[in-house]
């Protein structure tokens, strides 16, 4: 595969391209120059040309990029050519919010179940998906070929969930708990550390005042 | 201020130091070497020494870092020496989840109100904070010295909120809507683009299989 050597920095920019290209497709825009793309997306035109050259130069001199081709190619690189079975652990407000995001489903991330330890939420249906007892987690994920777990527990519960995950065939964790999980195996982890992000807001606020 | 020239990359690492140092303080750990810190936090010891040297060399040869001093100093740099008044726009699941995070409050981010356009949620109290009609937004934030707005609306509603914010004295936006806001003034924006992060998960999953 020619995208094996793309740097992580480029990869992390691709979803933004993907998002803007989707918007263009929805607005029936067929082609776009790197200059126009630059104006919309906020990267420099030369950055865009460099990024997109990584997977085979879609741009043509004087024509620009074919929006649909580029959208599809970036989707392929991001692994969006198939579906992923997903479960959420932690059916509190955050877990429920994620269960209700229709865009995840549209992109192929298919929510199969939610899990919790709290008897008050076990048995509830959120967006047609059942909240199950955490006791059934390991059996369920292996029987249903679940590949990704979104961890939406409190800080204290998250490592315990991670330990359970390591006993299953789950291959990736999307972690929202404010803790860095300790994982032995080669499980992929992406963290959304909300507080880390909020503290950069207060930093910039402070800097702007000085 | 000596931290004026610290790079944004370093700033974005500081909340992680802050988080680990808090944990050490809670566990009554008084001092720590860059080597031990490296083991816990996952940055190299030389990276840590470099990062922390940016604000005046807390480490002493053969002693390591004084945990409390370092925690306080990083807190100062991150602007945590005072309180920030905050409101949330969008009282759905995500807004409610953020309203319930006690750690934001503990760090000084004080939630003053929530706002929504949906009559079904206006008037509710979430974690003792009232959900108000969006019509009252501009007056409320200026009368209550609100500095930060968390935008938890859908994609379609977010720009409208941003436009309203620009008519107020609000200085920063923490944006959870999957859209890049267009802002004229010098308002600080930090985005949590969930989908962008999720698409890196599918990328890594795909790469791991090949």
C-alpha cells in the first residue's frame, strides 16, 4: 500500500479534508483548486499540495482536484470502506451523547450495545441500542466481532474496562476517561482528554490578557 | 512573563504534566526525577527536562523535581490561578455531560448557566444550573462576566451561536460541534472534533490489519 509511509501528522489532517470534501459534495461542487481548498480549510495551498501528493497526486494543473475522487480516496486511506462494530462502556450522559451521534453510524461505526454497572441504566434503550450488564461484556464483544470500544466511564472505572478488553478480540479503544490507560497488548488507543484541551483555553485566555 | 516564548507544542503537553503531578500530590509523593516522571508519563526524560527548563529549571541534580512547586507553577502557566465564568450552549446529552463534570469546576471553570432553543429543556436544572432560553444569552453573558462558552449544539446551530458570541464580551469558545466556526474577532477557539479523532482510529485499525 502506498500510504504506509504517510506521517501521523498528515493522517491527523486527513479527517478535516474528508469533512470539507463531504460538504462540497453535498453542495454539488465537482472540482476545487488547492488555492480554493486552502481558503476553506485554513491550511496553506502548498501544505495541501504536499499532503495530497502523499497518495498519488490527484490535482491536475489548471483543473484542480476532482472532489468526489479525492473524497473517496481519503475515505479509503482512513479505513472507511467497511463497517466497524462498536460498543460503548458507560451509559451516562457522555455515553448516551455518543450513542445518539448519527454521523458515526453514517461513516460505518455501528453501535451494537452499551454496557454499564449501574442497575438503574441496565435494560434502558438508547437510540434503539440496549444498555447491558457489564458482566456480559467479554462474551458479547467476542461473539459480535466488536472491534472498537468507546470508554465513557469515570476515571476510576476506565482501567478496569481496559483490563477486560485485553481478554477479548477488541482491537481499539476510544477513551474519554481522564486517565492514560495501561495496556500490554497492541491495542490501538485514541484519547479525548477534555481537561487537557480546556486547560489550553485558559492558557490562551491568560496570554491574551497579558 | 518568561513563558511568552514557550511553543504551542510544549503548552499542549503541560496539562498532561499537570494531571500526573496532581495524582502524585494526592498520593503524597514529594519529589520525582525526570526518569521516574518519564516512566509514568511516557515522554522521554530528555523531553521532560527540555519542557520544564522552559520555565526556569525546577529540577535539582540528584534531587529531582519538587512535585508541589512544579504543579503550582504549571497551574500558573495554564492560567489556573483564578476562576473563569462559563456557560454551555446546547443542553442535550453532551451539554449535560459537561455540566456534570466536577473536575472542570474544581479547576476553576464555573458554570453559570446553560442555554438552549428547545422549550422541552428550557427551565430544567442540570447539576443545579438552569437551562435558559437562548434569547437571553447575550444579556446574560455580558451581565455575568462570562469568558468561555462551550458550544454543544448540532453542526447546524453552531455558527449562529458563534455569531451571537461575537456581539458579547466572551473571549473564548470550546467547540464540540463538527464544524469550523467562522469568527472575525480575536476570540480564542479550541475544537473537539470527535469525528476527526474517530477516523484516526479506523485508519490505525486498517493499517494494523494490512
